[in-house]
């Protein structure tokens, strides 16, 4: 994420970059030291997307400070 936004990983905190998941469980987070998008827990496809063939988890990235 830091690389895609052309920021140093330390700037993510300064600009208050955060992940917004719409569901009850937050599956993604930003790794503080690298700026990588990481999973926060194991994702069970069968549990989340049983009846559908295409399984998509959506999340939004919010940057509160100016870029």
C-alpha cells in the first residue's frame, strides 16, 4: 500500500491511512513496519462464500490527510 501510494511506510501513520472493512470481521490491516496489506486472521472461503463460485472480499483504504 505504501508503495502504491508513493509513500514511505512511516508516512502511513502521519497521514492516518487505515483500512475500512464493511463487515463485522476485519480481515485486513496495514503492517506498521512495511506498509504491506496483510490478513489479520485466516480466511475460510467455504464459510464466507459457500453458495457462490466467485468469492470477493472488499475493503476500503482511507487517507485522512492530504496527499
